[in-house]
C-alpha cells in the first residue's frame, strides 16, 4: 500500500466520524499522558472527591475509596483508548459492530446526554469560580466560557492536545503549592482512624469515582485515533491510565481533604479559595482562575466528542457526508444546548452532580463490558472498518447480541441502584450501599461473549484485508476534497 499525502496538521481539523488514513497518522504517544491528566485535574473532579466525606464517611476511608474507584474505573477507560490507534475511528462509531448501524443509537443517546450534562456542570462551576475572581456577572462568564470552549473544539484534535499540555505545566506548579498547603491543614479528630468505617459512604464514594472514570470511555479514543497503530495497545493503555489516574487521584484527594477540613461550612469554590489564601492572600484567586481554565478545556473535549456522537446518530438515519461544515454545525448546536440548560440551572450543584454521576455509571457499565469484550476477546481488534459505514454491511442495522447483552446487564443492575432518584430493593436492604458495578459488568460481558460464539470472525478479517487499500484511498480522497 502506498500513500503520498502529508498529514494535515496545525489548521482546523476537517475529519469527524470518518476513518483516519495511515498517511495522516501523527503525534507522540506521551501526549496522551498530559491530555488525560489535565482532563481530570479540574474542579468537577474535585467535587467528585468530596462525596464520601459529605455523606458521613471519614477522610481516610474516603481516600481509600477514591484510590480503589480510580484504579478500577480508569482500567476500562484506558482499555477503550487503546482502540483508537488500531482502528483510526472515534469511540462511539465503534459501537456499530456490537449494536448495529441503527441499534448503536441506544448508547449514542446516553452518550450525548452525558456530554451535555457534564458541559452544564463544568460551565456553571467555571463561571462561579470566575465570578468570585476576577469578578463580574456569572451569566457573562457562562457565555464567554462556552464560546472559548467551542472555539477550541472547532480547532479540533491537535489544538486540544496542545492546550492540555500547556495547562498541565501550570497545574503542576499551582496545585503542587496548593497540595502542600492542604497537607498542613487541621482536620477533625478521627479523620485518619481506620476503625471509623461506614460502608454506605464508602461505596458511594467508590461508585461515583469509578463511574466518573468510566464516563471518559465514551470518547477516549477520539483523542488517540490519529496515532499510528505501531504505538501498540499496551503502551497506549499505560500512558492513558497513568495520566488519567494521577490527575483523578490528586485532585479528588484535595477535594476530600477540603471537605473534611471545612466540615459543615464546605463549599467547593469558597473552600478552594480559602485554602489557597493560606499560602498568601490572592493565591486562592489564582487557583480559581486556573481551575476555571481546566474546566473550560474539558468542556471543549465534551463539545468535540458530543459533535462526533451527534453526527454518528444522524448518519444512522440518513447518510451524512462528514464535512467540516457538518462538524462545525454540530459543535455549535452542542454549545448552544449546554449554554441554554446551564443558563436556567438550579444552584443545588453537589446533589445533582452525585445523581448525574451515578446515572452515567449505570448507563455505561453494560456498554463498556460489551465493547471491550468485542474488541479484546471476540474480534481481537480486527474489524472490517469500511463495513461500519454501510447501512447494509456485515454488522447489520441491529446488533441483537449487543442490544440483548446491554439490556439484560442493565436490568440485572436495577435492584442494586442507589441514588436520590431511585433505589433498588437490594440497595435499600443494604442501607443504601451500591453494588451495581459488580453486577452489570460480569452479566453483560459473559452474556455477550456467549452470544458471539457463532460469529465468523475469520470471514470479517478476510474482508478487512480485501478492503484495506480501498479504505485508505477513499479516506485520502476525502482529505483532498475537504482540504
């Protein structure tokens, strides 16, 4: 196979849901580290780390729950990221081989709701932080923040990677100082006593952390798909896992510590500022401004991924030519939607955020199980990629195996749900403890593997080899047309 076109870099990205040809693959594997480190190192992640303490747990057991939740949740997220270089596709479009050309809309709907939800929470937090310092109208900051995030999303893949790298350097300095300050704070008696264990807040903290990390899985390979496949699955996994886990644990530990220190007076923005000002007056303001920048960078990731998911969904009903104009239109729609919801949102942030995170966990546990079993066990990373874009291709319109496995796994989790919106009978009997993660994953994974025993994967591999040259030529033709 020969390709002559040079990779297109530095300008506005033209690709969206289409395959990235080998001639356009570029970037360094280590770029995944700062991208996923900084994606986690922001105030929304800090808010995840406070829930164990604010619901009655002590500090040491909340920190242990954060560590375990991050270790488990990030495993699935990093495994999804390793798919990107091997397939050259965005994350959500990869659901078609499991759920079908039309059936994948089931998970795309939940994915898009997640993007919109996180954007609302992120822009609200960022505008609140900037309202405190440097000051001004929350609504004005909300609009300006949305515009800035949309601009980064429009520039696309390379710009987002560079943005997160620069922010990582700033974080290491500013939050390194803040961490030293937090370690010197005075904490209530019993904060570090291992004998003060309460299962319910421990499992709540564990579940929301695991869910938060798994929630990245729906777009994680969007940001690795331009890497060449030679980077290998293992190295892609470890760079993603290391960056994401370090960022999550670091900032959640700070959140949990601040919640224990502030007690009943805890407020995400105010406590962060007050702790920073203990270094010197005004340092808290610097922390807030930088934290807002981190939130807006993540909002850009959500707008970018949300636009890809929306294009994928539209393409399932009517074939969409993935042009730059289409991508810009979907980013604009996603930005306006999140801005409209954030504009009229209520002030009860933490309660809503907790419920939202648990719902994200519930919706995506069965999906992550199906998708990873398909990639690593059933098809072992080999897909006829051209068929993914054909309504009547070999993967069909409805992937009954994936849909059945998803629905059965989700149904098996229902008795174990524990949220402010709904609690299952097992969760009620366990005094609010949430075990749904430990049910949904194995049920969906084992069922899907069992149902896929009859798939002729050798036929799919042969078809992929036959279509490889055509796939590359058509992808390069699209680049020339749009470029």
